[in-house]
């Protein structure tokens, strides 16, 4: 009985896929998500769309919602763990990286959600503008940075927000200011509302770029963070402490399950040694949370986004 219901549901979903493919011919089928994230983990998505023009996204999402097709949207894939079983529905990758500098009484940088933070930082340097030094070499996109209030070295994207263009099914396309987001440490209102970043304008400073700060950001990542198939920090730092220190203190630095390993260089980085599955990573996650809670009474909170099948 359960198997028959599953087959019926899959058949209905396939019919919806056919309708969507007719409307959007450049959709891909069975695209491996491991090719689109820094973890290099993730099975095939039923459908995959590379959104290279952010202006097309709202109308596309309306069609998707009307068909009741499950979907997930992401940008650079630098803080995501996809399921090794893939994704039953549609995955949308925002790759629109258009940006422009607007000269007025104060310099502004207007960019699409898919613009890479590292590129925006580099281009700001070339204009001798200050504000994005901390983002030099930072993986990920502007949309993702706003969603999770990305930052480092006592700086964060919230400090630069002038306005953001969002999309919501009920509100449509609308523009908001910084205060709208309720920014906190690695958090924003968007994690609850699920509103989608389309574009944003950052306010920079018309002073010489702090090259020393920029170099320090790059050197810090090279010296403190591991290279390989990984994300950024796996857990948020608890207030007044470090997730890496806590995980190290319970003896898990270098601990391995399958092909997944907690980095020996920084214990808040989980590594895919080449053939790790999402289950391997999730087992390490559960172990780290359990040990830290048992020893320190602190519940570690995910900084990465876990996408189920």
C-alpha cells in the first residue's frame, strides 16, 4: 500500500516536471549537487536550474509554486551540506554576478545576489574604496552573505547594507533597509521569513583601501583554515567561546567517520576526504554536539545549511 502511494506521488511529480520543462527548456535533470558545493557531497537533483539572470527568478518561482514542486535556492554552495541521496524537486543556483559602482555623495556598490564576495572585494580595492577588506578571499555570494550575516575580523555584511531588493510570493518584489533584517551574529530575519535576496546595495567609504587588513584576512584563512573539500565554520561560535576550541577540548580534532574527518588544523571545519557521504558528516556533527553538551552544557548550533532529500 505504502509503495503504491509512493509510486503514484512520483508519477504525479514527474508530470509536473514535464510541464515545468516545457516552460523552462534550459532545466537540467539529474544534476549532481556535489558539483555545486565546496563539500563535494550531494546526489542528483530531479531538476536543476542555473539562474544567470536574477530578474527571471520571481516569475519562475511563481510557476514552480503553482505546480507545487518542492524547491531549494542557493548561491555559491560554500556553506551547504546536500544529501547524498540528492533532492526530490527543483534546485536553483543563483549565478547572476552583475554589479556596478554608483558614484554619488558616497560610493555605493550595487550587485546581484549571485555576485561573489571575493570578487566584490577585489573590485572595490581597484576603486580604492573601503569596507570590504575583510571579505578578501571569502567564499560564497552576496545573497548568502546577507542571509547568514557573513563576516569575520569583527566585521560583517550588516555593517555595509544600504538597501536590499527581496522577493516573496505574497509581497512580490520589494525593497528594504538594513533595520528590516534584525541582523545578529551569523543570523538574519530571512532564515525565518524565507524571503529571497535578488539584489543589494552596499555603502562603502571613499578612503584608501586598508591593504593591511585585506592581507590579514587572506593570511588568516591560509594559516588557520584547512584547504580541501569543506565548508566555512560548521558551527556558530557560542557567545564568549569558540566552537573549534570546544570540539578540540573533547578530543575530537582529527576524528574520522568513513571519509569524513574533523580537521586537525581547525576543529570547527569538517572535511570530505574524497568520498564522504552526507551521513558520514551528520554522524560527526551528532558526535560533536553530544560531546560538547555532555562536557560543557553548551548546545552547538549549525552555521552551515543542511539540505535534506
